[in-house]
């Protein structure tokens, strides 16, 4: 008997974590299972799916907007069409939303990773056999925090003092100013960043730091806005008129000192200016990801009876 595909419920979360822990060798999916399977993104809430054999959960998936956010199948259930059935169900959800292309993993605001790890040859090949092609690549940087002289309270204080000499204050944001900061970020940067900084700010302690001058936010940086609990850094930004003042580096180190209190390393996701991070943090490990997509199947237009 083949697997049945139905809704994944909160009662299935423990079983879903077990599947993710076994199946996802390249990502810490089990640790953020609830966020990935049920958590919202700027596009809304996902559809969460379970594949069951004999009533047992052997596969899980979630899709939101035009993304397959996560998909995993237990090793013992592979080769039986379970993954293909879950993928097809996710695709149907995407096509039902009138999207013309489905993408894997890289959902802004709630992503497990910015694509499929390039070392995950098996999954890339599996998707390729189902019509997925590479559209782009992204990279993350992994920085070790233990005994790292570039990530220390002393260095964070030194950088903050340098910013203070130029008229800026580096500090942790307060919850009562989150709405104003979020609106400011939305106007200046847009995208999923306001959603992510709100998630970062509402953790304990607040994971959002700002640089302020004359009562106005000039730059910001956050951690744990996505993959909460894993210590990932980002997003971060400096308004153009305040660039070149050392604010980005001061905020980066302030965030990483925070992360270092509970984590041995931090991942800097979806990096832009690699040179900035190398200058601030020295040598780091690089992770590269493939963005895989599939276009919607062609459907012949159906004309109204009067036009046939």
C-alpha cells in the first residue's frame, strides 16, 4: 500500500522532528521543526503535510506562497514514491496560488537555508529528475565563536566607543520602539527584513541592536530572526548617509557576542559584502547553496463557449 498524504498537525510534531533529524543531514531542521512546518512568513502561513504508512509519519513537507519550505522522508520509507507524492502535493499548493514557478527552500523571512546545500548531491539529483533546474547560488559564512578574539565583549565595547566618538550610540533595541524601527526598516530596505527583525526583537533577550544618532536609527543588525535558537546572524543594514562610520562592524560584533553566550558558532546567511565579513571576522567556513526551481506545467487555455 502506498503512503497517504494528509495534513500535518501539532500532535504530529514529535514524529515530524524524528523524521527531520534522521533525514536532514545538512541542516538542523529538527531543531526548528515547528517554525518551518507551522510558522508564518511575510507571505502568510504554510500548508503542512504528512506522509503516512500504516498510520506512522514517514515524511513531512511544508509549502508557502511559491516555495517548498521543507521536505524530508525517513530513510526506511525511501524508494516508495513518498517524497514524490509530498513534492507533488506542495506543487499543487503553489499552482493553486497561480504562481508560475516553484522554488525550493529559499523563502524570505522563514527559510531553513537559502537553497539546497551543494554538498547534498543526492537531493539535487532527485529534484533534477523531477524537472528542477538551478537558477542561482547563494552562500553562508560560518564563524567560530569559542575563544575568538574578534568576537569578545572587549572588542564590542571598543567598536562601540569608536562609534560614540563619531556621535553614534550602539545599543540593544527596546520592545516599545519596535513598531517605529520596523516601519523605518520597511521604508529603507523593505522585503522580509521588517518581519525578521520583529522576530529577533521578540526573543529573550532582544536580538535586535541599533546604532542611533540624534534620536534616529542609523543602522541595525539582528540575530535569530530566522531559524530561531540556532544563532544565525541577519538581517543587517545601514542607511546610506551613515555608511563608512564603522556602524555595521560594531553591530555585527554586538550580535555575535550575544550569540556566543549560548552557541559555539554562528551562521551568517545569504551574505552580500563578503569582504566586510572577512575584514571584521577573519577566516570563516563557507557553505554554498543551489536555488532550484520548476516552472508551472503548461496548461492550454480553455475558451468560453461563446468564443469556441
